[in-house]
């Protein structure tokens, strides 16, 4: 394994895989893959480099699997045409596109997502229309689930926002109490939305992911550890 000041090369089967190192105010090592396919490793400020080396070696299989997964996704970008598969709350639905004059709209009909767009609509128009459907669906589920979990934590939730997020499923601003949820949660099983809600509400009490944070979260959601691992991907994160 080659190492420089801020970059590792993890040996793959046929080539070296660059991993970019960043020292942060974190308690645990965290490895993630970005939307562009780069691997980034966050480590505590005073952690020795050999700790990062050992962690990367332990995650070699995961790194290779994630790289293969990224390559598959990159070669299988959505066309938003009839027959495409649309991930929808843990299920795979079939996209049906209809071109008609008038306003663009989309709806879920059983196992089909019907997308109606004006003739000649481009990919961006089609994605925006489907994103609106996702946002409405996520808003509906949040309206039902957030009060339930707020009552469990005995808190009053702050303003809620929904947007695409590159590396998080959700975020919480303890000062403003604002909660933000990733639009991509609509591609996962609904149980993960409940986990993210509970996770973010725990930040009202503890801003970091220390032992007290996980103890409180586990007291409200005993399966939080397994849900976190499933949602984030096996072996990628040493902490939530």
C-alpha cells in the first residue's frame, strides 16, 4: 500500500484505488464513496496513519465492491423512458412514459410509475417531474412519522426541509432545530426513514455521535445499529 500525506492507494485486483485522507474533528474513522466515485477517509486529528492503513486493509473487499457498484450505476444511468426501473420505497417499479400536450405530472399506479410529459421533454424535465413525486411522497410520510417520533423523544420538531444530499441521509441543526431529509430516502425501505428521523431527533440532545448519543438512540430504537449498517452499507462506517 502506497501512502502520501493525504492520499492512500488501496491495492485492487488489477489497479490501485486512490483513497483521499482528511483529518477532522471526529471520533471514529469513516470511509465513503462520493457521487463521482472517489473514496474519502475521515480520521481523527491525532490518529496515527497506521490506523488508517489498517482500516483500509480491513475494508478492502468493501472498497472493491463499492467501486464495482459505482461502475454499474455509471453505466446504467436512468433514461426516463418506458421500461426503466424506478426504486420506490424499497420496491422496484416500472416506468411508463406518456407524451401528451399540457403540464408534466407523475403518479404511482400499483407497480407502475406513470410519467406524463409534453412531447420532446428532455431528461432534466422528466427528472424534475419525478423528483416532485418523490418529494410529495416523502412529505406525506414525514407528516405521519415525525409526530410519532417527536412524542417518543418528548421534543417539538423544528422546520423540515427535503433536498438531495451527497453524503448524508439527513441532518439536524441543533441551534435552529431544523431537520433536513435526503430525497433519496424514497428509494429505500420505509424502515430506514424511521431510523433517520430518530437519528436526527437524537441530535437535539447530543450534537456528536458519542456513546451518549447512541445510548439514547438505542433506547428509543433498539435496532438502530443494524439499521445504520444496512442503510450506510456493510463495513463502510465505523460510526453512524
